[in-house]
């Protein structure tokens, strides 16, 4: 990725999984002097942990994980997985900010 280039969502997740989370865990363990850490995650944070443990993050460093509002199983929904092959112009973004603000309160 070049400097100044926008980060795609898939790359952002990969960066969090492979770099940010392992770095944060190592830093907390270093500062506290502990051997293991408890992780408390919310939503996408849980998915990042699911993807990192055993790959980018040593499972021996984690004592337990608590995930709130995070899916128990991460998978693509049927035919929607084929949408990744469509060109960007064929999959316009859906503006949801106003609707989410309305439903949030």
C-alpha cells in the first residue's frame, strides 16, 4: 500500500488482526510484567481476536476472551460472497447514517 492511499476495509481488518492486536497485547504484557492477559472485546473486536488467536497472536499469551455482541461464527452469507467479484461501480454504498441515528435513539 502506498502512502496517502485509502485503506480498504479488508486491509484494515487484516492490519488490526496481524499487527495492531499482537502489538497491543505484547505492550500490555510488557508494561504489567504479566505472562497472560484477559481480553474483553465488543463487536468487530471479537472478530479480530477470533482471526488473530493461533495465527498472528500467540494463544499462550491470552488467558480468556470475553466477546460482547460479536458473532459466534464468522462466515459469508450464501450468495453475497460472490459480490466481491463485482466491480466497485456495480456495488454502490448504501447511505445509512441518518437511519442509524434515527433508530439509535
